[in-house]
C-alpha cells in the first residue's frame, strides 16, 4: 500500500476495512468512503475548500449543547432527516404521515386531563383542538399517549423565552376508549429555525429562508402501533412551500377554521374569535414478526 494515486486510493482505503466484524458497519463504511471520494473528485475539492469544510463541521460540533443540536439541524436543512424518515416509515396513504421531531420536544411536560387549557395563559387566538386516534379500519385506539407541543403567537417555544411561563403549550394526553383527546391552547405562529450558527451561515450562503410554517407538533405512541411523529400546518400559511426542514406534507395541511366572537365551540359565550381544529389520526400497525 504505497505510492497511492487519486485512482487507487479509494480501493486501498476500503481494503483496510476488510476485517470489519459487523457486516452492516462494513457496508455503510465502504459506501461512505466511495461516495465521499467520488464527491471530492467530482467537485475537484481544493485544499482551501477542504479546510473550510473541516472548520464548518468543527464549529457545528462546538455549537452543540444539551439543548442545541446543530448536527441534527444540519441534517434537517440538507433533507437527510426527512429522507431517513421516508425510508424507515413507508406508510400507506390512509395512515397519518410522519414529519420532523424538531428540537423543542421535552420529556418534562405535564400530563394533562382531557380538554385542559395548555396555553399557560399566554396571549393569542384561542385554539380548540379535538383529536381522534384510530387504526386503519377506523377502530378507536384507546390509551394512546399523545404529546402536543407548539410555539406561541410570536413563534417562540416556552424554552426560547427567559421568564416565559414554563412549561407552556405542551402536554401529554391519553386517549379515552373512543380514541378521543382534546385540549385548548393558542394558535401557534411561523418561526425561524436557529440561524446564529454554522447552519445559519449555510442557509444565508444559499439564500434560503429560515422560516418554518406555523404548526402543532404531535407525537403518538400506542401498544401494537408504530410511533407517529407528526405536525399539522394551517393551510393559509405563507411558508408552506419553503419549509427549511422539508417537513410539510399535503396530508398534514389543515384548515384551521376561525370563528367570530359569539357562541364558542361548546355553546358558551365568547367575546373573541377562536380557531377550532378537528382531526383524526390513523396509526399504522407494527410489522408482524
Ligand atoms: C420544529 O418544528 O420545532 C423544528 C424542526 C426542525 C428544526 C428546527 C425546528
Ligand atoms: Fe416546531
């Protein structure tokens, strides 16, 4: 293994890994080396560009903290997160589709009772959400764990704002025997993904918008079913077709119907307009062993 050239180095590197014990690790590493070398050859990467790339990745790692994962954000904006999800979770059209989890899910959310107000008293248009969880045959899925989280009317999550009511706009529900869960909150707003790190530089260099369309995140788990990580987007959002993390699917775009002041969704009087969203979620069974 001497005097390697640009023509022979790829096979030489792969040969050094021939004793890899795990066959899947061997497959992934061989393919990685082949694609990486092809990429370097194809663009004719210069030493200066290589150094810039190393610096970019170094700073991406340095930006990571327990609450900020710049590498996942990089994966999100390069479409890798949604590509891996699409390959891992091929679902029939009638099942509810996945979207990105994002960085704002928190384990320390309150467990809330049906119809709870999870807004934390924050200002905004009231949002009444009525959900139903069913299987592909339409039978209710009882006792499903349903996590909900979303931003406020200015596009901030509770974790974003020091001094904000905390936790707010997030909760864990359980469906009843009819598959029903519901809550009251405020309408979320669109917001930018974090742009103050290397990913922000990449977005700005490529003239891409940081803005995600407004959405409500939902994560559902029930025995015998695949985990559903999804979100719903209001149909009138101006950023639906430029989501920087590629999470929008037509089947997840909903009309967030807004009603004027007067009779509220449950017949009570209200002096503000409100949004009522009703949605059925269809879980996909786990594959049979
Ligand atoms: C989110 O929707 O919370 C999100 C997803 C990916 C990157 C940043 C934010
Ligand atoms: Fe989000």
